[in-house]
């Protein structure tokens, strides 16, 4: 018997899966979207893009754009008493809507 996998994407079969109507190529507007520092975003991991993918524990979390780092953005996400800095590409971010 083989050993149990302990990879970066372990136990993500249902979590990192796109619904049938969301499948296909990611739109250019999502990839080229420019975020400004201070803007609120939701981390929504796109499983078809491996580069710049944040850890699954931050999937669905909201944060604030702190900085731009190359093509990616630094997102500050509160976790308990700490504030974590997550580096994610725009494919995995979504602008916050509403209040």
C-alpha cells in the first residue's frame, strides 16, 4: 500500500472544484482586473490555475489589498488575533460586492 498524500492540495476534491457552468477558460477581464490598495476582495481559488494559488484554508475568506507584487497581490486576511499576508494572483481574487 502507498503512503497517504500530504500535498499542498490534499482533501480539496469538493472544495477546489468548479461547478459545471463555471468550467472552461477564465475570462480575460478576471485575469487583467487591476485592484487598488485598500480594496476589499474575496479569495475564491480557481483550481484550473496553479500559479499564484493561495492555500485552501483561505478559500472564501475576505481581505484587503495591501500591495502589488509582480502580477500578484498581497492580501491581508485576519486570522484570529493575527493578520496574515496572502500572495495571490488576480485569477483567485474577486472584488467584494455590497456591504
